[in-house]
């Protein structure tokens, strides 16, 4: 029994749901046929539903959860066409005019309704006061429109068969005229109004003029005078006539809209069927008004219903246009495009929207939908005091009040359960400002300015000169903190000289002449040793000149020491010992160089011998190539391949200079191309000042596709994509496989711009394997593996060119910034090989060989000196000594003659001084003779 009751309950519930669906579909089908009407002023919003037979009242000046009221309509026989609210002195009293038709007798009824909203919460609820006046009894009207003049003295009604003015002061009809036959050109025809608006003393009506028994019609604009009611001018809007009589029947497909700007100089006429808005520029005076020029605004074919409703805001150059279907939004298929600076001299291509609603600051996501997949659809818009009222297809009402400068009406609040949603003002979001009042969004901050978003912003603040402040900056950011870095670099080329003997020889001739580099060359230390030897030789020379006993003893000991170090003359000459000191200096340098050169391998763990001066001198040969991961002759693969393929990745994305929060970020991922996406868990962190943030997620495979969505009205100044992976190592016989840690980051930004709304990146993964041969016989061969990711964007990084071409409003149209990241793993890999140029045994042999060769070179130089240069020098010296002896003898003879002459002359004097010049010459010649004698004795083997 219980089971049967449960089944009956389930069936009953299904039937209720089905019935509700049918009623909802029935309502949506019927609502276009004069169903829900709305009107507003500064204090109230009034809505009436013909299908539900209810009135809905909202208080604007006191918007809260108790400011609405729902009243049943007692006159169910009236089908209401239009409403207009009157101004009242008391805020709690509402009075409005409604235009309706009695469905029974097909008469037109004008009703004034008054309601006290303070009594709305009473139970039972009081009924409004109705004052009905029947104004037409001659048949059904498909089209009727109601307007109250700005002074609220007269009500004007424009219908298919009549037009009338109703005096509100005396509550009676002031004037009524039939419009069955209206003259247009040379033809009489019927007049069918589709839209109207009025100013103080004239009205504009858009409709169709039917001729030839309603077989043809032309789209026209009628200008009426109001006091008295008369046709002033008729202008054709379209060029061609339209065939058929369907224009006389009300249908949404042929709906039109019309609005006059506040100064009355320009009209906007929307035509949903032709998908265009016509701008009419008025000319003339009070007695004769006419259209001077028409200008059309057309939209792309992908948008339909352009011009479903048009309205001028409190500005002669600001026009709001309703588009039924667009492609900008996920939750709404309709949008309102707001155009500014529409004037006569604008070209067709230059008229683009300034902003649209919904946008990323004013979203409709919080409005309930009958089905989650069904998007919101707008029906009409109204305006008053620069505020917007949007009527949705499902009878929901969205009120967007005009926000002051520095604020934006962006917080969506649901008022009670009567389908009213209000956007409450909030300070401009970070990176934006607003210097005028209005219902639209805030504008992005220019480059080098910022807005943290904590307070109302009329203008953006200046950034510091060194800060990263692109378009839409939230605060000063130090971009150097988010640097790009990689782990793989180009492999060195094979050295030009890979012969150790050549390196030893060429190392004597420095190529870098900097002082800091010269001190590391053998030429420098050879020069130092040479200077010291010259100093020692000078000391020995001066000790010899003194010829004193104690000094001569020390000189003799030094000579013995230097003779024992003489490698050139085999211990015969002490001067050869000084030269041997220079040779020892060069040999010691070669030994030190050999030691450093030997341990400059491998490149990963050691440095070059003199990295600052010459980075090419190292004991390493390089070789690299692109390879395919093929097996060896035994059918096995390198272990490092398996380790690379199994390394899991973690991606981290840094959002720089943005106020996006962690809950605004969603990440979806698939395993490989073609598999469905699934949302993944992320780890999110924000910077202390909340101007940047990062989030990371795992990548179990190397070929996924990642889709990142950042919701909200946030501008992103820069992105940094990082890829990380853990290290690992495994040892086999005489081999060591090392998987290196992956840590790569790439920074993306465009100077003074923001990241695009939809940007795609490609991560190309390439294996890099370094094979290091052993330096010593028993060492292991190293296989070092690492991934080399190359992260690039596939399209443009910034949307500035797109916005410049198609309109700045597109910057605010998308409610989400999307990042698409595709991972591709390349089939090939890069193999880098390095091996030592010389090993220990060969290094020792070549160094010793070079040392002995150096000694032999110096010995050969001394031998050549003894065999060639020394005899020539001795011959030259001997010739010179002979000439000196001849001159000495001649001088002695001359001096003797002069001496005898002076003796005879000096007999008269006691003493005669000797000629000083002659005495100096005598001493010099004698000294020269002694030196010649000494040299001769040395040659003969006599000791001195």
C-alpha cells in the first residue's frame, strides 16, 4: 500500500511539474500580445499583467524588501495597452493613467487609478480608486498608445482609428479626431501607429500608411500638433512600399519604437524587422516642423531585433537601443547598447556603442531563469531621470538607477518576491573610474594611473615612475619580482682548439689585454721573474765594483748557488742560473694550469680556468644532435626516458596587477585532446596588498588542455605561467640517471595594455638529455634529463587593436577572461654529449714533455749565442781595444813633449801646476789599458 501511494505521489508531482511547464510556455507565448506593461517616474514603478490580472507597485525612493505591493485587478474584462504615472505631492500616494480596451464590447477606456501604498500591508488589502472614462465605442483597436504631456494637463491617445486629447483638470475629452483617411502625397489611406512620443506641443508617431485597399503600405513618420490635434508633416522612412495587409495586425515581428531627445531636435526610430535604427533630425518651428535628414544605424546580421526599443537618456546625444539577440553574453541573449555623441556630422562607421548592458560590472546572473540553459531576453526599456528600467520577457523587471560620479549601479538585489531586481550603487571596481553620473559602468584607468577600488573614484591616481601600471592598474606593482627564467640554455659549441699542447703554447700569448686578465697569463709571471733576475744581476755587478773583501765573499757564494741551478750551461755560468729561474717560473705555471685544466670538467659542476677572461678554455669536448627515442641494439631504452615520461607537472599562474579573488577563478582540464573537461582543484594565494595573486593545479599527463576562467570586472595587467616538477635519481651499473627538478616561468604582458579577454597559449615540451662521459677510468656515465618547456601565445596578447577597430565597449562586454593552454610533447629529444679532451695520464706526460721542450729551447738559444754571437762580439771588442791602444800611445808621446816644454818654462817658478785636462786623459787611458789586460788574462785562464 505504501509503495502504491509513493508511486501515485511521484506521478502527481510529475503532472504538476508538467502543468507548470505548460503554463510557463503558455505565458511566454502570450506575453507578447499586450501582456505586461510598465511605467515609472522618480518615485514609483507600476506594472500591470493582463494574463495574471494584477497590479504591481514599487517604491523607488525607498527600495527595500517592504517597498512593493501586489494588488489584484478587479476589472478582468479590461485588456490594458499602456500606462503613464502622474506626479503626486505625497510620496506614499501613487496615481497613474491607463489605456485599456473592454474585451466584451470592444470599447476604449481611459482610467485614472489612485493608490495609497502605506495601506498595502493591511489585510485584507484595500483596492485602488478607479475612475473610468469610455473614449471610443466604434470597434477594436490593434494599436493604441498613451502619453501625458510634461505639464500633466492633457493625456494624448493615438490609435488605429482615432487620436484624442483628454483634459486631466476637468476629466473630460478635449478633442478627438478620426484617422481612417490621412493624406500622404497624392494618396488617401489608413493610418496605423506603431510607436509614438511627444514633447510640449507636438508629437511624433511612427507607423504605416496603407493604400489601395490595404494591399500596400509605406513606413512613415507623422508629426502632429497637439493643440489643436492636427497633422503637420508626413515623411517616408523607408524607400520601398511593403506588400500585404499584415501591418494592420499587432505582432512582435513588426514592432517599432520611437523616442524624442530632451531638446526635441532629434528622433530615434527603431525597426525590429529591418534590424535598424533611423535617426531623424528635426527642423522648422512651432507651426511647421519637418525632418531635415534621416540617418540609419545598422548592425551585423548575427544580431537580430536591433531597435526593439529605443530611448534617449537625459542627454541630447545619448541613445539607448535594445537588441533582442546578441552574442556577447552567456546568461543573456539580449543587450542594451548605449550610444553617445550621435549628431548630424557623424559617419556611419563611426557610430559605435559607448557601453552595453549587461556588462562585466552589471551582470544579470543573479536573476532566476525558468530553465538554466535559457538565456534572459529583454522586451522593452524605459527611462526617467537618467535611470533605466528593463522589462524582461518573463515579466521580471530590472531597475538600474543613475549612479553618482565615482559609483556604478552594480550590486543586484532582489526586492521581495514580485520579480523586481534593483542594481544598487557601489564604488567603481579596481582599475576604473567614473567622472559623470549615469546608469552605465565605470571606465578603465589610463596607463600610469591606478585605482585600488576601495573608495569612489572620480579620477584615477598617479603611479610612481618605476611601478608597473598598465591600463586598468589596481595599484603600484614591482614587475621585477615576476621575472622570466629558464633552466636550459644553448649547448656550447665544440672548442676550436681541442689539443692540449696547442693550448699550452697559445696560452703564452694573451688575447684579452685587461689588467685583471694579464695577471693570469704566463707572460706576466715570466716578466716578473725577469725583473727579479735583472735586479739580482745589478746587485752582483755593484758588489763586483766595490772589490772589498767581505762583499766579495757573499758575491762568490751567490755565484755558486746560481751555478748549481744553471740548466742552460750545465752549471758553468752563474748567469745561466738566473735564466733558469725564469724557466722554473714558466714550468710551475704550466703545472698549475694543467691542474686547473684537468678539473674543469664537466661543465655542469665546474667553471672554466679563467671564466672572466676566456670561457672557452676547459677540458671538455661538446657534441649535440636531435634524436628520436629509439631503442638500443638490445631492445631497451634509456632509463631516463621512462623517468621523464612519468614526471608529474604542477602549473602555477600568476595574475599581476588585478583584484581578482580566489573564488572568481575556475580551472578545467582534460586528460588529452578529445576527452571531456572536468573542473580541478586549485591552490590559490593572494598578495598582502591584494594586487596580485597566484593559483596552482596538478597536471597528471603531459598532453592536457587547460581552460582557465577568471570571472568578474577585473583587468589583468600581466600573466606569468610557471611549470614545476620534482627531481628523481636512479643508479645502474656504471651509470647514473638523474631527473632534474623542473622550475620554469615565463612572463607575458604588453606595455601599457591589459591581457586580452580570450588568450591562447601553447606549451611545447622537449626532452633534453645530457650524456657526460667519465673523467677517470672508474667513474660513472651520467644521464641528466630535464624538460625544456617553451610557452608562447598563439594569437595576440592584448585586445587593443580589436577594441580600437570595433569599439571600446567590447572591453566591458565579456564577464570572464579566458586562458586556453594547450600542452604538446615533441617526439624528438635533444642529446648533448660531453667528454674530456685529455685524461690524467696523458695530461702528466704532455706537461712534462712541454717542460723539457722549454728547457731545450732556452739551451738552444744559449748554444746559438756561444757559437754565433759571442765570437762576433769578441772580434768587435778586440778591434775596438786596438784602436784605444794606438790612441793611448799617441797621447803619451804628445803629453811627454808638452811636459818637457813646461819643465823648461817652469825653471823660473818654484812650482808649476799640471794641466788638468791632460791629467784626466792620462788616467782614463791607463784605466782602459788595465781593463784590456784583465780581459786578456781572463781569456788565458788567469784568476782575478
